[in-house]
């Protein structure tokens, strides 16, 4: 699946953000704890979701619970 089509792709599942306390990166601008997000693609380490900006972004799985 091409990353250019992820926004229009069907949702694989939904996940809930559990926290935004990142060690290295600022994620609290794009994620809100307690909100549910649509997963568009998934790898072993990352989830690619439609974040608060309305665009697809990649985030570590540690921020989410199924």
C-alpha cells in the first residue's frame, strides 16, 4: 500500500491514546490522551494514524491501547 493513499484507505482498527509523555519527541500537539484514532497502517514498531491535524502520522505503539 502506498503511503500516498493512506488517508483515503479503509481503517484497519481503532486505538485509544493512553498517554502523551514522550522522552524524546513532542507528541502532545498531535495526540490527546483518551481520544480514539483510526489506524491506517501498522508495522512492528509504529502505528500510522489520522492524528489531531487530520493527516496521517506515525507514532510508537507505546502511546496506544487496543
